[in-house]
C-alpha cells in the first residue's frame, strides 16, 4: 500500500491559527492579505490557501481571539480582521509552545 502524505498541506493546516494570530498582531488585514503576509514573511516556506485560512478565521472569531469588520480596501469591500486582547494572550502562549516544540523536534530529528 502506497501512503501519500502531503506534508506541506498537513503541516500548514495545523499551524494556520498560530500564524494568523502572529500576522494580525502586526495589524489588521483581510483574508488574502493574511495569506500574502504569511507567504512573504516566511519567504515562501509557509503557504496557506483560502481553504485553510477562512475556516481558521471563523474559528478564531468564534473563540473571541479576533474580530472582523467590513471595510473598503482599494475600493473593494473586504472583511478585515483584528486580534483581540484575548487573542494576544493566546498568541503569547502559542509562541512559547512553538519554541519548546521546535527545540524538542530538532533534538528528536537530530537537525542542527
């Protein structure tokens, strides 16, 4: 049996919420702006699709970690998202966890 794991897709789906909060911590953006910022700031390492980001945005908003409002961006109606104070707290905890995870993963995978 041949196993096909799309590592890029499965890894990014798991990290979408943390990356989204990190980007929104820099300032409000619309969905495509978040996707673009993640791709650019990671120098193409992290690529998230609309099929990943929009469900993550809905979940984050339902949890009160971000808020949305309608706005005109370059003469187009967009939904712009902003991190909440609770989202900032969750982001700080997530970043602490991420640092611990990457240190442990490097040891486990023997990557320098």
